[in-house]
């Protein structure tokens, strides 16, 4: 993509290849928003139902030798890297579909977060959303390694979208990662499902709790960025609180303005009704005068008299002027200068 930008999109073959690759990544995306470890074509939706991650009832302690390429895969930060690519592609090519694909992956990340007592992520999941075997040294487990990359992606998606759910999912994950550190700044790559015990392999690839005979080609113990991720999450949460307060104040001011406008509009409506009522009052006075009655108090509505000196009250206004009782009271109050 960046080479495409550098050549100002003038290399037709390069440009076509990049766009084709990006579009095929969208084709390969599962209905739940995940991506596989590898793909050969569009997934069959009925084989990959959208589910929340859960613990299997049991799992094999020995490598089954089964294929893992179609698993939903966080291993080696595969999905996190694709999210990076999609977000950058959305900007470069001004195509919302790439951004939407990244956000769909964010929705999968939320689905894939394991329930308590281990609210982090596995390296890979099968179609039932259970942590699954991949290579013979990658067992069903939760991971202290890739989970950190997943959290970084959630923070990235929160910055991109402002969706609070992406930030909220980080809090329990970071807390758990801190709890399971082997030592400050050190963490195991694999932790046993539910028990939380660190898992390792011997050089002949037997699963064990013992770290004394580990293969050297793979990182079974890792450094952590948990403190850095926690600081970033805290900063975003503070920004969220500040933004929420600013939004609250904006809404409050908006409602105050709306209320003021509403009062002004209500006043105009009341004034209009009053003018109409006073016009009918003058007509009623003329009728009273024509019958030989008296009118005292100038134009004060509450002193319109019928023949014999009876004062017209609110109910008389209702009958004579054809207005409702509330408006009659308003006419009287305004007539008194209230």
C-alpha cells in the first residue's frame, strides 16, 4: 500500500495487486469478523456460527495432529496485523469497507474474550469458539503473549471509533494479566484453562508445568507490556470521562437553549391566544352594552359585567368567548398584569 502511495497510484499492476489483496482479505473474513491462520477461499457461513467464546468440557493434553489453518487465529498477532492494514487501507483508498472490516474484527475480539476466571484470549479457536490446538507446542489455553497484542488492537479500535465497549473489555484483561505475571515484567505464553497454571513443553514436546526443559526455538516465557497498556488505557479512560463531561455540558446547554426557545414559543402561543380571547371579549362587551349592561375597569377581563352587575369569571369566559378554562385563567392573570 505504501509503495502504491509512493508511486502515486500510477503503477497499474501494483495498484491492482494491492486492491485485489485487500479485497480478498475481506472475502476471507468469517461471519463473526475473525480471520483464519490461512485461507483458500470464502468461508461457508453455516460452518462458522457466531458464538461467544467458552471453555471446552475437556481437552486433549497431547497434540492431536489435526489441521489448524482454518481456526480463528490471534497467534503471531495475525488478526491485529490485519486490523492495522484495514484501517490504513481505509484512509489511503478512501474505502469505508476496509474500516468496517476492521471494526467487525473488533466485534469478534469481544466475542473471543474468555469468561471468568480468565478474561483474556486464546491463541486460536475452533468453530465452536473453544481454545484449540495449533502446532504441537501450542495447546488449548489462554495466552499471556497474544492477549497483549489483542488489547493493543482494542485500544486502537477505541481511538478509531470511540466505541466504549472496546475500551471496557481491556480493564478485566489487564487486571488478570497483571495477576498472572511470573515476576515483574515477565509472563508465560500459555496458561492452563480455568486453573491458570503456566504451561510449558519439554524438548520432546510433552506438555508440562515444569519449565526446566523447554525448547529454545519458541518463546514460552515473554516480557510484558502490561504496565504500558494499562497506562494507555487509563489515559483513554480519563479522556473518555473528560469527553463525557464535555458532552454532558453541551447537552445541558442545548437543553437550556431548547427550553428557552420553548418558553419563548409558548409565550408567543399564549400571546396569540390572549389576543384572540381579548378580541372575543370586546365582542362580548359590545353584546353586554347592547343589552344595557355596564362595563367597569376599562379592558380588565375580570370586570366585564352582565346586565344586573354580575362579574364575568373564568367559566363565563369559557362560555362567552369559546376558550378553555386554562386559557381563561391566563387571560385573567394577564389582564391583571401578572
